[in-house]
């Protein structure tokens, strides 16, 4: 029964033409994004913003699930409806970020390990009671001089696998997110090398911890040049390198692959996803999106904390979700960017 439940939920998270919106920014991250558009970051303001996002008319046409932050899953919409209840009633699966953030890895300067395993079993029980159907845990791998080290990759992979096992024990689907950061001047070849090693170790650990692959979703970064690299790789090369990497390291049993956007522009994230889905490869899993800023950037700038701007901001979100939904099926075209939101 549990195995079937996990499979069904994972499949429902990545249906054709739909992806996942990540709206699980921590309070400090939300503070920075609000500051960028002149909004004071208060608890009511964050609630109003996420209310605006999730109540976007027709959002479930292109969004299958939404990842919430601990603060948000406990909040209610303006009419008193709990966020998770509203989402389920409108065809969107509620998810929850459960890691406690990336902290300095002892003995390894400039490297991080994600914490949050202590007490996770008990927290998961609470989240199940609130209506969560899936979870997310993010590990960060930095490319730099002499890094990442094998110790960093192994520590993060082990934590991801233990997290995933605990989550499935609780009847929830884990999103496994090993992010190879885009920051730096590294080439796409160097990114490919690090992503190869990272995914290989992650799946080795998932296997050792007995994680049901059909009951999980992978949220990887794309194989892409560093932001400060000279002569950054083009859209097609990113698509080809990413798909090749996944085929080499991601078992066919995995329910789906939902990419993070990780520092790309809105248009880049959509174009890269579309290119992967137009390569003609017979892929064993759907390739879709689990974007945060690449979906939210324009709606946030449009909203600016003003109730009068809610409708326009929601139209901007719906439009961006529609474009990524199209990209997840290889049906996106640059001309669609010019359509009225």
C-alpha cells in the first residue's frame, strides 16, 4: 500500500505539461527579494505574497505541486483556508522544504553540508498532519579551486539519502536536490565532471539506504557554464550535456526529473528545458521544472506589495508557468515570450 502511494504521488508531481513551483524561500532569502522591489518583509507581507501566487487563476493548468516553507504551510489565506487545503482543492499538491540549510563543512573551507536530519522523523509526522504530500531537501556543491572534495560530495549524498528514506517511511515523496552551483568561472566541461560525480555518489547512497526510486523526484541543476565563464556554452550544448549526464547516472526507475533554474534568466531556464525535450531522445523519465525565481521574478516585481497589482502579478505568473509547461513538452518558442501575459 505504501509503495503504491509513493509511486502514485510521485507520478502526480510530474504529469505531462506541468511542473512544480518552489515557493519555499527561507525568511532571509525572502527578505532580500522583497528588498529588491521595495517591500518590507513582514510575516503578513510574506503571507499575502504567497497567497497571491497560489490563488492564481488556472495555475494548476501548468503547476502540479508547490513547495512551501515552514512558515507558509502553517498560514491561512485571507478567507481563513489553510494553504495546503486550498491547494489540494485546486489541484496542486502541497510540498514542504524540510532541510535546515547549508552550513560550513568542518575541515573543508568553502564547502557546505546541509543539516536537518535531527528530529526530522517527528517533523515529518507534523507535516503529514498538515496535509503535505511531498518534501524537498537541497544540497549545495560548489565548484572552485580544488573543490568539491570527495568528502563534501559524500557527506551531502549521505544526508540526501537518509532524508529520502525517512520521508518515504512517513508516506511522503522526497524531492532529492543535489545542486551544483552555477557561481564561478568554470567551463561546462568542468560542470559536467562535477555533476557526473555528484549524481553517481547520490544514487549510490540512495541505493544503500533502500530508497524507492519510483517514489522520488530528482531536482538537479543543469550542466552549464559558470556565470563568470568566458564563452559560455549555448542552449543546445547545455541540453545535450545535461541529458547525456542524466542518462549515464539516473536510473530509469526514478519517477521524474524536475530541474532547478539556479541563477539562469527566466528565458534561459525555459529555453534549456525546451531544448532537452526536443532532442528526440527516448528518455525513461519526464523532464520538467521546479523553478523558484525563474517563475516568481516578474510576478514579485509586478506585485510590489500592493493589492491593486494582484491581478497583473497573477497574470505574469500564469504566463511564465504556461511557457515552462510548454517547454516540458518541447512546445516552447521564443515568440511565445511576446504574448500578452
